């Protein structure tokens, strides 16, 4: 029987106008009370959720009706550093993982709990010379890019998904473990890499050779933890570092648009102590017919007016060690706290992974997101204002006001 979860309440005034505080807990389950949830990823059609655990296993859930378990997969013998779904398998049946155990595996949920493919830099072996730290899928699901975890061999390798063969590598750009490999979803021959050396590199892999492929380099001067694209044509990136700093960059111009070295102190101060962020989790970007937003298309902090046909918003997620999540509005001039999400049935320890799903086609606001924590829980949050009609069209429960981020 479904637990009647109490609604969380925002601790900040004036947020009834934002729409963000409308997220409430829909479902929460313990995957493994003795393991952390390290990563969560959604399939392209949002029907499945894949999560990696600290016990070196991967679990898969059917997200169409709550969260129904549909498989557990074992094969890794050390920490899983990344998992990715692929556009060539929109329903999430096929996915990939990389680990510190020197293995990259391909999985098929329809084929059982064992891996169906291996990718290695050594012919005839399932293991490479070093562990893996990050990976992504590009070129319409046909190419794996994977970053090594070796300080003395900081290399991005490229594998053919169909044949498992090594197609090439970039080995000159970084000098430490490569923590992020990220293809552009709109132009999937464009590649970002981030490293513990503090560098972010932008490649066009259509170019011949690494020197020609390297288009720009950005130095954030702190170890890179997470990268993501944002902007109308995904021409900008955000960067979270292991030092809990946050910055925005224009990729092709190799320009820093804004940097926020003391995010946690700033949010704590702006919320008058009601929000106490202890780490940064991730961001999500929305683009739609919102009342107003900031123009990320150029390095110009001019506020867009409500007459603008398109508006853009970047939301930074932070958290604390007690399982609370905070949503913060990012502009080129600063970061403003929006709301705190807290529920006694959601999480009791750090939330390390969030995955946003089912974006509303009009506002761009995700109707749902999944969180995974160090308490071994996966929680399902839904936007109270965004529901789906039987015809599949988005609507607002309050027909006089649509969900807003401001």
C-alpha cells in the first residue's frame, strides 16, 4: 500500500510565486540500507531509472508507475564511477557503466544480470591498464568516450559501441584523472572533458587528431567534479568543483561568465540561515515561456521581460548532511535561494544524485525528479502543479496561474 507522505513545506517566504516549491514527495524506497546510491540516470523516454550503488551493483526501476524494481546487475568489483543510458535504447533497456576495477561494461536489462559487453584498451582482456573515472555516449549512441582514473595516464579513450574496439584517444590535454566526459546533446560530436587538474577542454571530434580537435581550454583552478550544458543552443557550461565552487562559462569563446567561490555561505546568508547547504549536487536548465529570466545567450546580465518568447533559467541544487535539498536560482549577477525540500520519509543522509524528468513543454520545468542518497534510498518527487491529462498534454491544476521559477 502506498504510504501517504506528508507534504514538505518551504521555509522561505514569498515562494508561492516560484512554482519550484510545488515539488512534493511521491514515493520513496530503500534500495539497500547498507549501501549508498552513487548515481541515477533516466532513459531517454523517462520510463526507466538506473542507479549505481556503493556495493558495486546497479539497479533498474520502471518509472512509469511509481518505482517498480525490474533488475539488479552485478559484475564490477570496485566503485562504479559513472553510468550512462544511450539514445540508441530509448526505453533504457541498454546502458553502460565504468568502474575503478578497470572495466567498462555494457548491460541489457532483457538479458539478465550479467554484462553483455566489455570495452578494454587491452586486446583479449576485459580489463584495461587503469581504472575509469567517467564516460558518456555520443554520435547517436555509437561512440563511448571514457576518461581514465590514472594520474600518470590522463587519457580519454573512444570505443565503438558495436564492435567494442578502441577508435582513438586524447592524451595531451589533461595531467590528472578525468572526472567528466560529456557529449553535447544537440551536437554530439562536440565533447567536454573536466579533470582534477582544474582544466575543462572543449573538443570537436570531427577534426583530425587531438591538436586540431581541441577548440578551447578553461581553467577553473579547482578539481572539476561535475559539468553540464545550458543556454538556448547549449553553448554554455556550468562547473561544480570538489572545493564546492561554482562557475559559468561560454564554451567556444572560452570565457568565464560568472564565478561563485562561496556558494554555501552566500545561500546561508541570503536565506537568513534557514538553508544550510554543505555541498553542491547538480544543476538543471529550463527554457520556456516563463514570466522572466536571465539571458545566457551572451555574456550580458540583462533581465528578460515577460514579453520574451523564450526565457532561460538555471537552477542549482545543494544539500546538507541530513537529507535536505535546496533549489537556488542562478543568474549572472548572483545566486538566490528559492526553496528547501525536506520530508522525513525522503532522505536522512546526503543526497548525491538527482535526475530530472518529464519536462513541461511550455515552461521547461521538470514535472518530476529522482534523488538518491547515502541512506540507500531512492525518492521520487513530483511537481504538484504539473500533471498529465489522458491526452498527454500538460496542464496546471490552477488554470489562472502557470508554474513559474520566479
